[in-house]
């Protein structure tokens, strides 16, 4: 049985293109339980929603309807957090104008809130992770893409129509790998997909010049190079991989300098690729920042890896629920 003073809880729905998860967390955001199932995006969206509803109903029966404080949803954008509607996220084809908040609030009779996944992860790192205790924080995903969540003056900033924080779209060079459909963008240089593009271009040039590349023997395999391949070989000291990672790190520093100069945050929390390779990125980033950022702003800003790691997704949707309830 749950202790009397520990009965209240939140539910978090993390809706992704590969899997969905439903998490139960106490008001201290301690994770109690999680149910995960494959999304199977070939299904009608309302079939997936029905499966979420059925699993959530089981958990509500177990933990008590009267103790449910709210539900938070984390989902890829585009979406409207104010109306609670999602509009065809790339990883959820066919999910066009789905009123998720209305559906779940009518079903469960509690406050339901929706945020894009980058904002949800920002809330998790702010409430529980590396940004805990700050008033001004930037969270960067640095995973498959480069998304961001902004905590400004102690509140999540989403912008006029939920496009606040789309830093990956910022162009850092006239040309370069493509991210956000823009060559030379922040996402182009600093994302898993962008690093793979960068590697393909550089390795092709090296092989054409007769130079050997240890992790890619011939042109047939150039298209199979991933950011993980580059990071692993850079850690081993491979010259070509280190060159590619250094380019990404240099542009990461340039992108961070823009954020520091404009937003003057206390810390910038960076996930995924940076978290796993901080020892490689950090010295290059620090060198770039020393020459690019306003010294007074840089002095007050910590650049730190995300703390929650693989658990970020578990906590993100729960933190959306708590934020809506408490702030």
C-alpha cells in the first residue's frame, strides 16, 4: 500500500513514432511505474490513443482516481500547447489536428497539458536535472536533430505560437550539412544527421584523394557512416573522425555563443551526443566561446551535460504535468 502522505500522483504520456510510454510519478516526481508499447504508426491515430487510454485507465484504477493531480503529454511538434492540438509531426504521419488535450481531459476529468518533446525535456532537466535551481536555462537536445527548450525568468518560454527555441534553424555558415531544411544551420552541424552528412562529404573527399579512412574502406559504404561511428572512432584517436567531430564542436561553440549573448542564461544543458562525448567537445567549445561570447555573460553561464540520460523521456511528460499544476 502507498503511504497516506504520498498518494497524490501525476501521469505522463510520452508519444513517439517508435513507442509510447505512460509513466506514474509522485508529487516529488519519483517514478513509480511505466508501461511501454510500440506505436505502430501505420495504425489510425485514434487506435493508438485508445491504447494509451486503456493503459492509463489501468494505472488510474491501481493508484486511485481521486489522487490523480494531472496528466502531461510530451510529443514531437508541430503542435499548439495552448489549444492542446498536434499537427502532423514528422514521426507521427496522419496525426493531423488531433485534439489530444481535449480527448484526455474529457476521458479522465483532470487537467491535461501538452508540450513538444524538447520543451518537456527542458522542464525535466530544470526541475530534476542539471538545471535544477536556475531561473534562466537553455536545454539543447543534440540528438537526431537540434531542438531546444528555454526556461526564462523561472518559466518555460514557448513563444507566440510554440516556435520559441527553434535554434536548430539558425544559419551558422553559408553552406554545410543540412538541418531544418537549411544548409549550414546549427542543426546541420550539431545533430546526429548533420554529423553523418559532414562525415559523408569529408570521407568522400579523402577517399577520392587516395587517403585511407579506417572506418570506411571504400565509396560504397560512405552512406552508411553514422554519428555514432564518428564519435566512437574519434574517442579511439582516429584522425579523420576527430577532424569531423572538431568541426561539429566548433560550430556548437558558435551556436552557444549566440544563445549566451542573446539570452544570458545561467546554464546551457546539452543532451545525447554532447553528454556521451563531453570530454571531446568541451575544450573546443570553451576555446570558441572565449573568442565569441560576451565575457560577462560567459562568466555566468555553465555548459553542462544533461543529467537524466536515458531516463529523460520517462520524466519529461511527468514534468509537463507538474509544471502545469504548480507554475
